[in-house]
C-alpha cells in the first residue's frame, strides 16, 4: 500500500511538473514584454535614473562597436552623454525569451528589435536599429539586465 502511494505521488508530481514549466515560460514572456515596454518608456523619457534601475550594479553592456561598459552607473553615464548628443526615440520589439536553469532569462530579438529615430548632434537624421541579447536576472524580486550585447541589424550587416 505504501509503495503504491509513493508511485502515485511521484507520478502526480511528474504530471504537475509538466504543466508548471509551460506556465512559467508564459509568465516570463509576459514579464519580459512588460520589462521591454517599461524600458522603452524610460528611454524615450530620457530618464537615466530609471534606466539605471533596469541593470544590476555589475551589469556589462557590449556595444555594436565592441566597447564594453561595466556597471549600471557607467551605463547611466553613457546614456546621459548620448542623450546630450543625440535626440532619439527607441522602439523595442522583444522576439524571444528563454528561461535558463539558473533562474535567469535570456531575451533576444531579431530584425529591428530596437529601432532608433531622431537627429544626431550634427542635425543628421537617425533611422536605424539592431539586435540585442540580454541576460536578465531576478534581483530582490525585480528583473534586471546583467549582460546586454548589442549588434547590427540584419540589413546593416549585409551592407
């Protein structure tokens, strides 16, 4: 009797696990979509203080040109400088998010995941974008970017 109860209990847990993982994945996708929208709104308001909160203290950002920025304060300083030189807006379209075994989420995007429009410091029109791959971790109950890698869009890499 105890053995059959144990088998039923294990089988029940396996069935439950089969339903929990897809639900977790759906929640992450919704959470990542909200995360991207909130980031987009803060960026378009040029709210550097809010943008810094999207990154862990030791976050790493690798830009299209290969430069690396370490830490949310340095990332914020870089954005402050950018906002002084460039008037731009961003549109973020998250493409995919994958739950990792360590609890982090890898958020990726494809063609024109972020799209910038506006004017440069030389009053030239800006209209372009690219791709990103972010590693996003939960820190004190909030999702934060621990690593961000930016790359050229498909059309820009073909030119």
